[in-house]
C-alpha cells in the first residue's frame, strides 16, 4: 500500500493492466451488480438538478422507479446509491441501436447540455473509494465482467492508474496524480516490465 496525501493507494493501481473494452462488454457494469452506483455527498442533488435534461433518454421503467423512490436510495450497507430497475440497470442507463449501455448523464454532458459528467464512482470504476475518518482507501474492484478490460490492458500495457488519469485527477487533483506517477516511476525502476 502507498500513502499519497490523505489516501492509501492499492498496489493494484500500478500492477494491474486495464483498458475498458466497450466493444466487448457493451457497458455491462451499469447493468450488473447488487445495488446502484455509490454517490458522494451532494451528487444526488446534481442528479435531480439535471434530471430533465436526461429524462428523454430514460426507459419508461426507469422513469417509474424515479417517480416512486427518487434518483437514489440507501442500500443494505447504508450507502446512498443510484436507483436501479428490477435489481439490475441503473435508472440512468440508456441504450443505443446496437444495445450498448450508455450513461444518460455522460451523453448529455458530452453533448454540452449539462455541466455534470456522472457520479465520480462511475467515472472512477473499476476503482472504488472507501472513506475512513483519517484517510480514503483507493482500491481496485476486480469483477468478472471486466476480464476483457484486463486483457486489453495487458495487450496495450496500460496500468490502471494511467487508464484512470482523468477521473483520478477529478477525484483528488493534479498534484495527487503527479505523486502517483512518481510512485509508478520508482516501481518501474525497481522491477521493469518486460
């Protein structure tokens, strides 16, 4: 484990190779799982604020869930998460003509309609954050649906921290990310990859 400012970073960020293979998985991480995406304080307010912009992209089933219970709920672990449809899809998933799962918020953001990309837990995935009183743990969440991303990461020789550059900077800042890069450089010197 490595300490970077007030975080404890798993060695997996440096050791694991990872690049989302969207052509293979089709965004299944927004569909599979036991609960919705974890939300940081204030993110449910952002979801509600921009709901009208994404509403046309949502399924009737998702809209019914939002009407009934709202954009989020508290799961069995006591965490606020996005609402889900029939124990599967995040209510904010939308699908293209090929059946690819897309985040409605990200689609609206990329189209310049809103200023909120998506919850940080979604942007950071497959990294998950666990907040403690004195630090935040930054860990890799290994999941069967992402095996194709591990294979593509190995093929392209892309470590997880490099693949997640943008969301890690969004979560922790540029200075934090520079420290992570310095650790990666030291690790590479100690045991260079073949």
